[in-house]
């Protein structure tokens, strides 16, 4: 990679909210001098973009491969919670993310995951208790405590949850939040515990209340959950309190854009340029105390060059004085990825997914496009030979979660909203414990899709009769070691097949991956059964309406 010695353009100084023609002089990784020039330039220099909250694992790429693509879009840093791999491999997984991230000139800032396992109501591959969390937080490379999803634990003064928060605050490290819908006295108690951010606001009013309590609000556009349209007006009202994040971004979406996409959208909406860039480039640095440059003399030479603010095309990305991308091409070399996994379950049979009819109505999970939350609805079951089966005509499909860590019978339920008319989908990317989650029209295809994932020790599969598409994810069962563009192409093929099978969801596999996420209401399915995320208890599949 080329060492950049100097670069000229219209410099965007977010500290003074000034734009002026100038030249940066660079020595090694630092800006040594900024010279003001007389005539304006055709291009603009601004601090690099930062993803303020992302799970790198959701890109299905190792950190080094994520960096190769993200830098093309002008992203120079990611505040990343390795919660996904920690649920599979514990500290070993966190160590891998840090080690692999260091192998490339991209700035990863990792957390100590706070909720591993996320709840005691599912089977995970590892556990991070107080001792393990303190060990991580004491490391210089671990910058904060990852999102505290167990907000009921905070409200109930759970000793382990509160112990982790106190360790982080005692070490002067930030604590990320995750509290959809939390308001009023409960919200105040959550914030007073020391939790400083949230990326799960369900409405603008909720976000305003959280800002009023001192929280930073992350405006999110991921592959499944998007709240930009609802929350973007807050950028004008509270420019110091907002940041941009992707949270979970599948590979084909990463190819298309990252934080730059949110910036373009905000600028196109007519929002104030400096306020938008403050959210994208500056606020994460100030909040987390990141070692990143903001175009000041003595800063790290971390910046991007764009054509103009109308198109916001990233022409160059520079990190620590190194040219890491230009004109849509990455210069970060591909890194060989070590192998690690935690996957142990036997192949299943179609009969394992049979569900006897017990009388009463079915209590259904209802999936919503672009949302992590689900609804609760009821329906009369379709019964064949004493067993409840899918009813694709009514958009009622069987859903199953298979324990990937031990050989156990699948948990089964029914879901509305996927729209499949035939075939089945299966995935070992299944937040938070990453067991196998599958949805299908019949037990034969459902079983076949699950077995394809088992055979690869992780992956995504779509099947219909003899037809199949597969993306192996042998790295912890949630990531690929292959080239990011190849992974994106294979993921796109799976996405197309899911839609050809009838799904009307914009991101079927992303939505599927959240159907076992118990900490997001209303009801979900774990490997142990149907779960009410509001009451935090298991519920019966056969239920009468309230």
C-alpha cells in the first residue's frame, strides 16, 4: 500500500465547521502540517466514516475481509461488538476477531460482549461470566462493554448483569445499550446504571426521551432493521447526540454501500451537511475516545477524498497515512484465515420435525419485513394424520430451531409472514446463540435444508425438491473465509431463490436469523421452545386467544 505524503483538496474541518482549500502534509501515520491554499479544489477531504455499532460476523466475513470492502465505501473504523462469535466460542472467538482485525490497516474497536449467553432460555456454545468479562475489559484493545440486551436484568438489579456494568464503568469504559421500547422510570433506571447508547429505538418519541436522559442514539440502516426515516430528523435537533450504524449487514448489502449510504441519504433529504458529517465521522470518536484522526495537525492521517456532496463518491480512503482504496478498488491484501468452529450435532430425519396436534389454536410468530420485532397471532391448525403441518395458502409455515452444540430433538413452531409457497430455508446464522433456524413448507425440504447446514458445520441453505443453493460458513459456523465478493454472489443467489420460492421479504435470510432472538419481543423460538420476549418465559404453542 502506498504511503501518502501529501494531499490537497477542500478540507472539511468538523471542529470549526469550516471548509477551506488546503494541503495535508503527512509523515508516517500522522498529519504533520495543514497548509491553507488560495484557490478552491474540485474534491473534498473529510474525516473517515465510522460505523458506531456493528456485528462484523453478520457480514459473514472475517474482519480482514470486511475491511477490504468497507474501506472502498470510505469507512475507516468500526465499533464492533463480537457478540455473535462469543456466543459460539467465548473468549477464543473474541481473540480471533481482535487478532484477525489487526492483520489489516483498518481500525476495529471491539467490545467485551455483555450477554453471552443472551438468555438462559437457549443453548449457546459458550458463557462469559463476571470473571471472563473483567478479563476482557482490562485489556487495552477492548474499548467498551457490548450492548446490554438483558434490560430486564438491569431493572431487576440482576447481580451478574449489574456486575458487568460496574466493572466497565469502574474502568472508565463505555457501556452500550439495547432496550427497544424502554421508556419512563424504567428507562431512567437503565441510563442511571451507566448505559450510554441505544440503537433499538422503535419511534422518534422514544429516541427523544432517551436523548433527554443523556443517551446517544444510533441511527441504523442494516439488512433487516432500518430506522433512518423515523430518526433522521433528530440529526438537526440533536447533532451532538446521534451516530450512524449498520448493526447487521449481510454481504451483498455490504458490497453496495455502508455508512456512506446513510450519509448520502441524509444529504439527499436536505439535512445540514456539517451535522450529518458530525454524526458519521466525529461523534463516535468523541463518545468512545477512539484513536482516530479528525483532520487536525498531529492527528492520525485517517481521511477520505470525495468528489462532491451531491454524489458523495468516495475517491480515496487513507488510514494511518496508507492509501487503502481508490476509485472503487481495495489495496488491502487478502489475509489467510485460521480455522475454528464449535459444531456438533447429527443429521436429522423428516420425522424429527413432526408435531402432534394437541387441540386449540396455534400461537404464531408473525414476522415483519425490515423489523426485528415480531407479532403474535392465532390460527386454526392444518392437521394431516394427526400432525400439524404448514399451510402455505394461509402463509403459515413450520419453523424449527436445531441445537448445533449437542444432538437434541428440534424445537418446532409456526410462523406467518415469510410467504414461501414451496421449499425451505435454513441458516446457522441465528442470533444470538447461532443454533440452526429453518422455515419450510414441508418436513422433507425442511430436514434437507437443515442437513445441508449440518454437513458444512455451518452455512445458509435453500432447497426445493432436488434444487439447492448453499453458502458454507465454516468459520465458527457464521462466517466464510472466502473472498467477500464471492460470498456476496453466493448469498445473492440464495436470496433470489428464497424469493423465487415465494418469500416477499426484502431480506428473507436476515429476517430468519432473528426469529430465535429471544430478547426482542414479541415471541420467538429457541432450541428449547416457543418464548414470550415480553414476559421472558416459555409459552405453549397451542393457546387460546386473550
